[in-house]
C-alpha cells in the first residue's frame, strides 16, 4: 500500500498520462470529391446531400463549392437495395431509372442526352446504423443541341444518407 500511495497522488500534481485526441467518429465524416473531365473541382459538403426515399430511390446531389446554391450533379438510382454493389446506368430493358443531370451556370447536361450511357455508381461500404455510404461514381452527361459538349464526372464519397 505504501508503494501505491505516491501513484495515487500523481493526478493531484498534474502528472497524468496525456493521450492524443480521439479520431473523428465515422458519423461526422463527409468526404466527397468531384472531377470534371479529369480536373478536380472543390465540392460543398454542407450543401451536398444524399437522400434515400421511402420507395428506395437513392439520390446523390453533389454541389460545387463555387456554386453552393446551384444544382450541381444529381444521380438517381431507383430500387436501391441498400447494399454494396455496382449500379450501372446502361441496363437494357431493366425497367430501372438510373441517370444523371448536371447544371452549372448556363450549362445543362443530361446522361440520357448521350448516345451511350456508361454511368456507374459503386457502393463499397454501407453502415445502416450510422446512415452513411462509401463508394465511387462515374458518369457522362451531354448538353442538348448544336455544338453540345460531353462531360465526364467522377469522384469518391463517404457520406451520410438522409431520408427523403
């Protein structure tokens, strides 16, 4: 007991062991990247939202940091089973609605305006308790009309999902 007494007095002297701060909890993680034609574009993680509706439609809304009030990129995957997997836009006669739209300034482009629609969202992690998804996305959207441009939008995410 005499040997333990000095150890009990250490906290009173301020000699307690110091521990580094705990890493951030996964429910606060908001990692979101966007590249347009290979060039990184900063995202607004406050305005960007991922929604899951009652009928299991997953909607990813990725907003540019330089246009936080704009619509940005919207990707829709209907009948989302809330599990890891690859969800392709181009599934002939599947009856599924999987598409993307992009709006920035005067630019409006849609995946269904492209002659081919090779979009894909790959979900690599699902945490249904903390309501977040991890994965990647890649899609092509095309402007409508003469001189229309094609954009390739891609990125990664680890992001919370809200009920719509």
